[in-house]
């Protein structure tokens, strides 16, 4: 056993179930705490990314790290760790947590200005907080079978001209309000529109609709999801016509099929939207073909990186 494996084997007992890396140090997740004075907390001045591990394999690890770096750069954040180091940290966290199926997050937070320094974000250093915990899914086992029930809330998505939604962020005021509107309406999740009535995304997922066999997703107003990117590739492989363009709420709610997609859930067919029943209240055939192909290819190692 080499030194690294030895170290990880010793740590596993303490870190099982949740391992963290915070501001340069590894620790059990329960010990990972940030100062309440930090702007990452006080101003939601933080960006993050989440990558999934299934069956001991990361999915599109380098794509997630690349998006994370782009988000940090957009927010003028530069933690001490480079991309290769972040990759090693995430690998090590999954090994320490000792889980084959993991939800692995990376965050970069702004600290607070040193005493006496100008109270400006440029005066703050930024640092990483990463963790690996057992897999979390946004879809309940019941939703997996019956499909998601969606609704269009009154609250609008924050406009991209105010904050670029491609920078993964915790400015979830609109998405959180949408979740409450969905609960009130008896739905599982909300899909937010923008001020012009075009569909954007939901709390933690991108959306697609299918009209006359064409697979359509909003071009703007949401995150450039990595699962969404995977759907693009699947459409190409399966010969399904793909359209990336504005999608009006009318087109969306009247579509033949709808599905959402995210790291923490994969491809998630919907069976209801604003009370309207799609198909026969069962997940649609094209959505199911995409969902099944997605998981089958993942099981075969598609875009996978072994946790070693
Ligand atoms: N949109 C939002 C707002 C999200 O938070 C997420 C993921 O957390 C997504 C979309 C889906 O992105 P990905 O497929 O990269 O997980």
C-alpha cells in the first residue's frame, strides 16, 4: 500500500458518510464550518458546481471543473488551488467518504475584508469548500415512476442582464419562491419564465419539451447544464432533431412531452404541467428513450472517470 492509499484508509473511518475540504484542509463534513462574517455567506458571494459519482465513476468531471473555473473567473475569484489540484481533492474526498455513489460539490466563497481594508469584494480573498456525501437525488422514488408534476409560477427568473445564470449561484430567491408556489399548487416543482414569457429553468434543473418529435430547449435564461449538454449528445446519437431556441410558455405547457434534467437526478420526465396531463399520465416515449439511454451509457462508462 503506498503512502496515499494508507492515508486514505486511515481517514476513511472518520470521514465515512461525508468528507470535506475547506480552505486548504481536509476534515469530516460535520466539522466544515465557515465564519458567519464571510461574504460567501452574508452576500451569497459564492459560486459552486456539483458533479455526480455513480458506481465509482465521476460523470464528466473535467466539464464540471471547467464550468466551475469559468464561474469563478466571472466573479473575479481566484482560490489558491488550480484545476488539477481541484480534481485531486474531489477524487480524494470520494475515497475518504467511502461511497460508490456520491454527490460531490465544489464551492468558492469570498471571505471578508481584513480589518481596516476597504469594504470592497476586491479586498477579499476567496477559498474553496468541497465535499463528498452519499448520492442525493431531487427526484423521489414515487416521481421516478409517475413522472414529475410541474407548474409555472408567478415569480419570474432573475434576468440574465442582472446576473448571468450560466454562473452557478445561490441567488435562489426566485427559485425558492417558485418552490413554495409549486407546493401551494400541489405540484412537485416550478419551471420559471422570464419577463417576456419565455421558459427558463427550474430550481436545480434545465427543461426540454418535445413537439412533433422535435426536442426543444430554451436557448437562454438558464444554466448551461452539463446534463443538458449530455442530452444534446444523445439527440445526435439517437437521430432526434434538436432545437435550442426561445420557448414560449404556451408552447411548453402544450407540448407532447416535457422533461427536466440535472446532475442530481439525470433525465426526469414530467407527466403534468399546470394541471394538464401529458400523454396518458405516464412518461412519454422520447423522454423515456433519452432517460434509459442516458443511464445505460453511464453504466457503460460514458464520459466516466474512475475514482482511484
Ligand atoms: N439549472 C440550475 C439552476 C441548477 O442549479 C442546475 C444544477 O444544479 C441545473 C440547471 C442543471 O445543471 P447540471 O445538469 O449541470 O447539473
